[in-house]
C-alpha cells in the first residue's frame, strides 16, 4: 500500500497533496473514493492538472490491481441506492431550475443525480416532464411551465 505523497512526488502536485490532506486521503487506496471529476473546481487545481492526477491514479490502479481488489472485498460492494421516479423528478427539476439559462445534455443530468439513476430513466423523466423541453434525443432545457 503506497502513500499518495510517494506517487505524486513532483512539485506540480503540491495543490493536490494539500487537497488530499484536507480530505484525509493518505494512501492510494483512499483515492478510490476521491471525486476526481470535482478536482478542477478546487481553486489551486487546474483542469489540466486534474486530468494528470486522474491519469496517474489510473496508471497506478492498472499496475497494482491487487491492492484495490483486496480493499474492495473488505468494503463490500456498496452502490448508491436507486432513486424513485418522484425523487428523480424532484432532483432533476431542481437541477434544471439552477441551470435554467442553458441547455443540459443527458450525461450532465445523470451526474446531477449522482449516478443514482440510469440514463434511460433520466431521459424518460425529462421527456415526460412539463417543465422540460426536448431539443433532440439527449439535449434538454428548462421551460418553467408546470
């Protein structure tokens, strides 16, 4: 089990090491639960650096799969519980209200519900919602009508 600071040992990764310290990530196994897609929202981490961090992690993961399979077995397979249609509709409407002035693609909407619903379910809800208008197969916008 390797420490994060041993793998990310170049100066360029200093902001990421600070982030890991704040988030209490010490080992590479701890990074298995790191939200890499949100790293670029940190003030000192650019999108390019975020991409490099993720690439280094994926490379380490491929080189050391046994470390992560053992950790996964200890933790068990935990997935986020699926959302009911009502919960999904409420969460999506709130997301669309927050992003009312722009077009939203289906992939963004799935991320907005933290992956707790399948893309097909999200698209089905959006196509049926009175407050949402379909631009094309996977693109939508908020109308505000109920």
